[in-house]
């Protein structure tokens, strides 16, 4: 599902009514009228600190006046539905990518399509675009590309995989460079042996490859015939000179029948499940913080770090499927605080036990979080409070190291103090929170898997507004001015239609 549900275990169990389009190839552009505004840039995380803190006029007093302004149906289909991207807004134009990798420019006021760049390169997501310097940057399953922001004309594209990897992220863009990573997985959530996560820096004008950073060693800890790992799901965060990003898990997990508990990949498996800091210009490695060494449960630490300040100290705050939110010192990478969120039941150190071959300490049974659990989508922050979308769903582990899925999918939205990590409040949902929230003034908006968008008061966790969507949702929401943009991409019955819905104060 969006936000990077990369576990194959629930592909059948969640049985989405969506056909998987596995056609490759580049895209083409068509104009549907109008012109795209060239005012400003647009980043999937709202800003380059990835705070998802949107400026606008919506607040807790007027959120009840939000009504549908327009909606735009989608015919795209992939493993996880029609959408897995956060809409981005530059000027008066919305830019949205679907899960067949097509991109549309849409008039924010009317919902009219300005241009469409078509593709049939199915992705499992997350994906999406970033707008900068008059261009729209994105990726298909295998190629990074740039489009003219005004017309949608393709300016360049470049293929990135070196083995059987694919791309599942919205690019980063900063100071003329485009950042795109390959990951060792594909649209069917399969991990090809030998797949490596490599981050590429490309020239924004030409697409030329300038440098790359290996998020895992090419040797894959000694066994390229079995192992894989690393890569990015989301665009990096940027300060004046550096970039920060979260990384994915190692594979196989929890191991193979002949080499259980990750024994084919001895050691902590750097730099998986980590926050990594690089010099943004040349890719020089600066530091890392690894949340889950020697991961055996698919506990990526994948979300883009939120950059914020704690008095005189700058923090990078990461999160992921381990269900742990951790703040590190942005200068040194040393942890400042760490807070488990959602449901945990005593398995947080199992990867370390496996790495140390203390297998008797790994207790069989249910494990929380599961491979679809934890903080599976990016957080949001208003500067003082973090808002973490949570999925509570277990996996099961046998004494011999075989994984299974079990239990219901439920959700939460947890509010944490950004300086201390202390839990302020948590609101529970009957369905999983697979999409990233957005903060607008004193309201945080988030979707749940059952197709509901919730508006929550940031002060106390009380719901101030909610609306039923035309389909299920596993996707980030965004806001601009008086408008809330909500992708509903999961049609789970014939009566549902995937749509991008715009809600506006007064309709």
C-alpha cells in the first residue's frame, strides 16, 4: 500500500480490486487545456525539512466547513491501487503521480487537468514528484525523469537499476541536483537476490549521473546469491549543506531454511534501517544512526527525517516500521531520545539476539509491530509536536524462524513532544493509518485504510471533522490555502472509484 507497504505477506490477504499493470516503458505528454503556474517550488514533505506543515487558512474553528470542491477519477492500477504519492502544490497547480507512474498537472481551483504525462510503468509506491526550477522531477519503476513544468514535455530520462532493482520514491531536489534511489524490490514486493539500494545524484538540467552512494555494500555482506537490502523510500531532508535520509531493510528476512535468522548476512547490515547524513553536494559520508541492527522482521527505518531545533541543538527525527521514533543530534548522529509508539510486545531486540546467535531469546508467537506495522508512513510536525501515523498489526514467528501474518489491522495517530519524545496524546482508529498526515495550523489531517479522512485537533487529539472518501486510502494528504487534497486510491469494491478529492472551506 502506499507509503511503502513492501511486505509480500498481505498481497493476497488484502486482495485489492486492482489489476497489476506490469508494462514498462517511458511516458508521453498530452495537453488538456490551460497552463501550469510556474510560481514557486513544491516538495512532497511540504518543505525540505520534511515537516509536512502546510501554510493555509484551515483551522479547528472552520474545519467543519470543509466540503468537496472537486474530484478527479483515476484509471491507474497497480498492486496497491491507483495512488501512493503525496500531491504537491506549486502556485495554483497541483502535481500528482499515479501508480502507473503517469503525472498530471491540475488546476487547484477548478480541478481541471492542465496536462498529462502518460506512463504504463507500474510501481508499488510510494512515488510522487517534486517541482523546482521550472521542472517536475519524478521516476517510473526504472527511470528518473524531468518534465517541463508548464507543458509536461519530457526533458530527459535516465535508467538507474544495476540488477533487478526498481525505484519507489519521489525524488529529492536541492540546489540543482536530483536525488533518486533504487531499492531491491519490485512491484510484486519480491526481493531479487543481489539487489542493492543505491542513491544517485543527477544533474537537474540534463539527468547526468554525478555521484552515487551505496546504502549497503555491493558485496551484500558476503552472499550476493541470497542477500539484498537498503535504499530509500522517500525524498531526503536538507539543511544548508547536508542531506538526511532513512533507509530500508536487509533481506532475506527472517532468513532462509538453510540460513535462518539472517545468518547469510552476519553483522548489523549497515546502512540498513538507519538515518544517514551526507554532504549534499558531493555525497561524502558524514554519519549514520542505525535503529535496528540485523533486522529480521522487515523493520525499515524508512521515513524521511524531520529536521527541527531543540533550543540551540538541531535534531533529525526518524521513524519507521519498527514503531520507534528517534531523535538524533543533527551534527553528530548521536541519539537524544527514543520513543516506542503503537503496540509492542517484547520483540524489539530480536535482531540483536539473532546477530549474536542468542536464538533462544527469540520467543515464537505474535510479534508487534508486524511487517506492515509501526510508523509506516512519514510523520508531520508543527515545530513543537510530532504526529506519527501508526499501524498496529502483528506477524507471527515460529521457533524455526518462519514468518506469518495474523491479527487485525488497526491504527493510531500519536502526538509526541518534539524536544523530549514524551507522548502527549494518541487517538485510535478502527483501520490502519497507512498515509502520511499534514498539519495546518491547529489541525492535523490523516486518512485511514477504510476510506475516511480525519481532522484532529493538535492540542488534545479530539476529532473536529471527518469525511467518507469514495474509496479506501493508503496515501498522504496535503493542503494549500483553504483546500485539503486527499487521494483515495484503493477501490475495494465495484461501487468504489479511485479519486483525488479536493475539500475546500465552503466547498
